[in-house]
C-alpha cells in the first residue's frame, strides 16, 4: 500500500504559517485565490472547543472572521449502512451511539419507529416509563451543555456544578438501565426491564435536587455581567434562517418559532402531559441559554406528572417480539420523528418485509445547526465563534454518524 | 537576620558581591518554592470553589504534587517547531523571567531590608513590569503558529491598555506619599494610614490591572484555552512551558507584594516580623486573583479593550485629579 502524496494544500508551508499572509493570489486551501489581507486559521479537528472531531476552516482578517467552512466526517462510522446489515434488534445499541448525550431518546425513537412499522403496541406502563427516562435524559444533556458552554466562555467552575447535578440523574438511570451514557433499554413492545418499586421515590429526590440547582443557573450565570455581554446580541439566528436550514429544537425556539415535536406531532405518552414550550425571540446566545434552562424545568414538570400517572402492569407486551424470525415488518416506508435534546430527530425507515431494514436514514438535529453557522459566524471574532459553536449544542458523532 | 548575614559576607568578599550573592540566592530560592506553593494553592482554591478535593495523593494534602509535576515536565521531550525563529524562540522563556526577578529585588522586605533600595524604585518597577510582555510576544511570534501569534498580539494590546490604569493608580499613591522610593512609601503609611483607606479606587484599579497584566481570568485572553489552545505558549513543551508557568506565578506574587507595599502598608504589622507581614498581604492579593479566576467567565477581546480605555482609564484619571486637588488643598 502506498501513501498518497499530500495535496498541495496540506503540504507543510512554513513561511506562510502565521508569519505573513500568503502572497497575493496564491492558491488557498481549496485552490481558490486567497485575498492578501486574509489568512486561514485551522480550528480543529483537535481543538479544545470543537466538541469532538470537528474542523472549522476560518478565513480571518486580523481577529475578525470573514468566512467559515465546517469540515465534517472525522468520526464517520457508517451507522446508516450498518442498519442495512443487521436485524432491527441488532441495531439497537447503535442508536445511542449517535448522539451520546441523548442516547435514551434515540434508542426509544428507533424502537417506536419499528413498533409503528410492525404494528406492535407497547403497554401503557412502558410508554409512560419511556417519557420519564427520556425527559431525565434531556435534562442531563442540557446540564452537560450548560457546563460545556460556560467552559467555552472561559468559566471553569459551572461545569463542575452541572456535572454534579447530572451525576444524580446518571445514578438514577444506571439503576434502571444498567448504563450511564449509551443506554439500550428499549425493546420492541416495551422495555428491557421494569422500573423498580423504589424508583418513584428516588426519582422525586433527584427532581428535588435539580430544582434547587435551577435558581443557581438562573441567578449566578444569567445575571453575571460578563456572561450577558458575551451572549446578548451575539450569534443572532433569525427564525427565517433557522427554518431555511431546518434548524430545530432549542435553537429554533430561541429564535421565536414555537416548534416542538412533542407538541406539534405528539408521540408516545406525551399527549397526556401538560407542559409549556419556552420561546424567546432574540435568537442570540443568551436566548439559547435561557430556553434550555427553562426547558429543564418543564422536563422536571413532565416527569412529576408521569410519576403520578405511572400505571401498573407489564412493561413488555410479549417476549421475543424482536427476534429475527418474528420481527419482519410489512413492506412500507415510515418517517418517525421525536424531540431529542437538540431538536427533531427523524428516522426514515424502509422495509422490504425482511428481518433487516432495507434502508434507515437518520435526520439529526445537529447537522442543520452546524450548517447554519456558515451564515452566523462571519463578521464575528474568534471568541464569539467559539461561543456560538458552543451555544448551538452540536454533537459531532451524530453529524458524522 | 538578613542584614547580619550580609555584613558577614561583606567582610569576606566585599559589599556589592555580598548583596548580589545573597539577593540572588534568597530571591531565586524563595521564588522557586513560591511557585511550587502557588500552583498547589491554585489547585486547592479551585477545588474548594468547585466542591472537589484537589490533589491529595503526593505528600500531605497533595503538597508535593507540583514537585512531582515538575519532575514530569523535566522528563519531557523539548520540541522546537521546524519553522520557528530559533534564537527568539529559545530566548523567550528565559527572558520572561528576568523582569519579575528584578522587581522582586526592589521590594523592601522590612524597614532595614531591601536588596536594592533605589531612590526612584517605583519608576524602575513600572518600567520593568512592562517588559514581560516583550518576552510573551517573542514567544508568540517566534513559534510560527497562528494561534501563538494571535495570543502574542492580544497580549501586547492588553498590557499596553492595562499598564495605563495601573500607572495612574500608582501615581496617586506617589502624590500622597510625595516619594517614589518604595521604602519611604511604606514609612509614610506608618505615619498616616494604609493607602487602601485613602485610595480605595486606586487599589481596586491596581488589582484589576495586575490581573490583566498577569494574563489571568477574566482577562486571560492571550492564552484562552477554549479559543487559542495555549495562546502564546502553544508550541512550548516540557520545561520551557514550565518556565512560562513559573513566570506567571512569580509575577502574581511579586505584583501582589508591590500592591501590598503601595496600599496595604508593606511590612507593617504587629507581632510578626516584617517580611512575614509583607508575604501574608501579598498572598491575600494573590488569593483574590485566584478567587476571581475560578468565578468569572472570560471577556471578549474588544470588550476587554473597551473596559480599559472607556472605563478604567477615565476613572483612574479622575481619581488622580481628585487626589492632586486634595493634596494641594490639604497640604
């Protein structure tokens, strides 16, 4: 096997690296002529603030960014192709490895999509339990985001506090599912195991703990002058821009569009519960922070209702529903969407009546959010770019899949 | 004690070499120990603020952790980027350390003990503190790395902007004490009160200014990890990187000691010997800087500049004018 010769753009260019801008009309990274007063700053794929293996090619003029080109695919594992080569049940562990912070939601989304295609009905207890676990997962994802975002802004301490709060959720979910991050507890027709009798009490204790934390986030962070200055009016995404790119979730709701899949196309047991969708019109970093902190409160509210309404009964309709022999959904195509912590997560599933899906396509919420940055970041400074990238809450492995 | 030792040595090798030898030994020795201590203190303070324990494994309460880290850094390979400007690149980590040591030798430890009792001590100190940025910019420029250059550029702009409020706040102290000799400034405080009472605004400006000069959060933009990776020291590894850390923590202590001298009465205090009081006050200021670092997010570059030029400098100028008028009217 021979090593391919490096492309001209990747060859080591010592003289041009940082010392002076490239000579006028010298070919830029992609061959286009580079104006002489700008230079290219390569951010990533290994950089403290790119949240994984994302690479941003920034075209800079001094400290100002004039262009940004996200380069993705460093973490491509071929999840969609894998889905075509395994049975529906065998693909279950893959689901939570796309968005590792809302793995529970993705896991249940896959299960529910297949159930819908195959005409399986999960018992009521399982449906309510899914809501409880999903919402806990959403809160833990938002907690990680708050910590990481503040870390991007240069504040170290909040991340320790949010991770402490998140730890309570992880312990709780671990006791139910056996995993802490990449959950695989959904089964076709229910859950892998029942919530134990003590679960509601422990869940309420966790909710009480989280409720004491929420005022901290609202007062200590939101009212900090430096935080507000770094966030207000920075990275404004208009509602129109979001809709054009297909940005969903908290990012869209922070831009004044009250779109939440749980409300617009309710699924599972969500119609039974009463909750509000926090919306803010500004579309800046601060609005995105504001919306997510309020969403955590709403999630806790949903969980409390669900714990009150948790019916008795089995959590699995029938054993062995997912086996290779029995699970052969009829020929058809289905699109099923859920609201993950980052926005609308959609699954397009095509069945040919086989034990394996013919095609599975995932619509992930991080992808459009990253794409929209091409229009948001130019005109800001490096510090802002880092803050904006942090504020949209992308998960790179789900973009790369 | 120190002066006794100096006299003894002076009898053997002459007065100037004796002072130099003693000064170099004591200052360098103490500053090295101080870095080991301050890094540990920073980790412990941050741990307390973040509800953690911090280092606990090496030594009692992890006190020897920094020493272990130093050994690790010593063992690391020293990398020099191929395209670096070699001479400047190697000179920067050494140079960054020089002005700080010079300043340390100028600060009076007690009424009788200062390694260099210069008539215009404050002027020399002000000139030297501005020198550190040169080494930082050398490091950023010679590394031939875009992040490092950005860090170096930010550092220059920042230090230029924040030197001014620091100097203006120091000037108002000079106006009151009518001297630029650091020893006389402390003695003037002995006769009246600590200048933090007479000059609270200048004291606050001074602390803000030195936080920016030592590149510490919320003004740590020259080395903002989340933006510039390591900033000006991105390309330095092993002991060379440690030298920058060394300089930063030494700088904190020295500027803290200078602040103690100017505003908190230097060596003045009951019961304990003078140098102990000076260090206690210096560490109090250092603690304040650590506390700030672990509490606040980082400012953006332009916001940092605006804070200096549009707020701190006008306030410092106003403070200076008010002080001048007050000194003139009250005699």
